[in-house]
C-alpha cells in the first residue's frame, strides 16, 4: 500500500479520536451548564415550588450555540493562519476567543434567567455561578479545540498525507460551522436523554418515561447535601457522555472510511487525478450496507428490550 | 449563462428544497419532551436534526463531487451520508433509553407498529406520549434522512457543476435553502412527529406546497444573482 494512503487513513483515525472527545465533552459541557432539552425542567422547577441550586443556561439550542463557538474559533484561527501564525498557536488562540464568548453568554443567560424567576422565590446563588463557569469553559474549550482541530486536519488532509488535491473543498471556518452544528445536534439527541430522563428525575421510579405530572419536580438532593450541577456531570460522564462521544466518533468513522475505501478500491487513490464513478459507487454501496446493518441491530435491540423488560406494570 | 442551464439550476433548487421538507416530516422528532422520555422520537428540534444530517451528507457529497461528475452519484452520496448520520444517532439514542433509563422504545401515536405489528400501548408509560424509538420510527427516519440528504446534495451539485459557483459559496447556499425549508416543515409539524405513521404526517402536502414556493423564490434569487453577475463562477 502506498505511503500516502497509509497516511490518509492514519490522519482519519486521528480525526475519529478527536470526534469522540469533541462530542463527549460537548455533552459534559451541556450537563455542567444544564443547556438544551433538560433545561426546560430546570427552568420550570421554581414555578412549581422547587427552588434549586442548578445552573440554568439555555443560550440557545445546542447545535446553534456550538456552531457559534466552533465557527468563531475557526474564523479567528483561520485569520491567524493567514498571517503566518503556526497552527499550534493559532487554533488554541481561536478556541480561547470562542470560549470567551461562551463564558459571557453563560453568565448573562444564567443570571438573566434566574433573576427573572424572583417572583417564584428563586435566589441567584453566586457560588453556583462562580463555581460552574470554570468547568463550563474547560469542557467547552476541549470540545471546541477538538472540533477546530478536526476541521483544520480535514481542510488540509491532502497536504498532510502527500496528496494535496485531496484537501476538502470547503474552507476551514465552514467545516467548523458544519461540525459545530452536527456535534450540537448529536449532543442534544443522545446525551440529553441520560440527564433528562434519568438523572434529573432520579427519585422517580426507574424504567419508565417521565410522566407530565413530574415535569418541573426535579431531584434536588444529592447523595450528600443539595444537588448541584457537579453531581450531574460525574453521573452523566459514566454513560451519557461516552455514548454521545461514540455517536459522533462512529459517524466520522463510517463517513470517512466508506469514502476512502471507495476511493481506494475504485482506483482513484493514490494518484487522485481524473474522475472515478466506481469510487463513488463503492462508497455508496458500503454506506447502504452499514445503514442496513445498523437498522437490523437497532430493531433487534428494540425487540430485546420489549422481551426483557416486558409491558408497563406500574400504576 | 444559457437559459437551459439556469432552468436546470432552478429545478434542482426547487426539487432539493421540497425534498428537504419531506425529509423533515419523516424524521421522528420528540423535541425537549423526548429528552425526559415523555415523547417518542429524537430529543432535538426537527430543524436541527435535518440540518445536522444534511450537512453531514453535504460534507461527503462535496468530497465525492471532486471525483465524480454524475449528479445521481453525488446526490446519492449525500443521501447515504445523511442516512448514516441518523442511523447512528437512532442506535445510540435507543442504547441510552434502554440501558441508561430503562425505557422500552414505544410509539405514542399508534397502538400497533405498522411494520413489525408489535403492540405499543401496553408498553407505554401512562401520561406520556411514548418514549424511545420503536422500529417504525427507525425506518421512517432513515427514509427521511435519505430524502433530505439527497435534496441538499442535489442543490450543491447543481450550484457547482451548472452554476459554476465556488465550493464554499455553493455549500453556504445549499445550507441556507435546506434550513429555510426545514423551518417551514417544523412550523407545519408544530412540536413533535413520529414519522409517516403519525396522523400529523397527513398535513405534509401543505408544507410541500409552501416549500415549493419558498424554494422557487430562492431559485429565482440565485438565477437573478447569476445573470446579473452578483455572484460569479469560481475555480471549478
């Protein structure tokens, strides 16, 4: 196998590893700040008499907010790269700028939302505010750094592998935009379930969907003392976070792998010159096979759960 | 630019926009209630799920467009990319529901799964609108991802190969058109939808008509911009 192809696959593995970390830390950041879907319950709690010590940050939906951090990071890094700054410096500086925005929005979102609930006797706990900002920024930094690095590698994948024409046609900031939206959509779809269905209502029976009458009545007490966001992160980091990371990691793995294998088997690599419909066809064929396999696994999982857990037996 | 080419660009933009809207209606979307296991579907907005999956498809379509001139193959690459994205999300969402929260995936809108014929109501938690992603939602969602991804990649291909726009410009325009149509579809859905078996799916033709008009306007704007030289061809 040509050295260029080996390098191409090696860089793809780096991207996959970064993708796993990006989405895992995205989910942990959303758990730390209580962003996205489960936030609706944190927002509702004081209105049903459940005054709490949660961080209440819903800047926007996760896809849009993560798109903002990633695109800001990517754009600043891109400008610095154009000035000749090394990527090792340009990317972290870009990400730091994005995180500055993140922390500003987190502060205004939390203080604005909680002070708006004064009529429900919900205080603004300053220790909750100060104590949560650093983990939010830290998780956000790692997530954004990974997304920006993925975009940087993809936009220079060809150059790094010795086949310059394989650089992705989309510019670096646009790739940050795409992966920011995608990472947010995944974090919102997968990781939020563990926080929203399980951790947020842990004093309710396990194994059932959370009934409408429970809404707002969140679990406010921890193993010791009053529950705060840090207790949620440590719990979700054991299941919801890694699951979310695996989701994005698998998407990047299968998407890139099928395209690269198609290009290799179709004879497009390592020269990467001219056209090859065979390469496209093989990539499509592999993709369809993976989708069918995933569908079968998922349907069997549903059947297994129905058989093992059985019908609903509660009141 | 030749009128035939402009007409092809217009048709592709309209078709892509309408397909994106149809795709949104087929995705099982539960929004915020789904994150609490109070509604069936994926726990995010319809717009964001479609946008995220179509962008993943667009990423692959852009790569494939580098070595293929076939509109069908590039559009199919985008469609399979979007389909892969939603399939993986569905799998891990169900893993989280089943192993993280102990919930059985069940539909809240139908008593019997129209595909597997499995009973749904006995497994549903009272006072919820279902939870998780039952088999029918998986199939409907995968079809939705395919259609939406196909539409997005079709617009992108038309813009780079016929309108001869730069890659980034074509990508941004395709994303904008997908987003506009997804928002119209989300207005029609009004909250949550489970897929083709959901009674709300019957209102799809209305949304498709509106999306046709919206995409037509987008297409006319692109054609005008091309003919007046506001946006010009790039390095393709």
